[in-house]
């Protein structure tokens, strides 16, 4: 919801994120540069995948480089 900017979605998703333990800093960083945010390397790779899968990215793809980054943290089944 941070990617497409829906106020209603953001308000509810932010509340849900806080309920499961996201910090205010992490929530504020969503939709920005993953490398400058308080994310672990595994979380950064998932954010990169989410950026590719977003409906606003019609040309998104799971590239070999992104797959390799994900593979360092996740199994093939998890990816």
C-alpha cells in the first residue's frame, strides 16, 4: 500500500504491521529505499521482490540476480 499510496490501505496496514512487531522506523521506511532502511539483508531481498511484484510495476520480474539474492536467505520453496 505504500507503493501505490492508498491512504485507507496504509492506515490499516500500518496498524496491522505494528501489531506484529514492526517499528515506527520500519513502517516509515516502507516505500523508500530498502538499503537505507532498518532492514536485515533477508528483509531487503523480500522488499526487492515485492517491488517487482507490485501492480504498479508492469515490467517486474524475478531476475537471476534477485533470485540469487533471495537464495542466500531462503529455500527454493520459500522463494
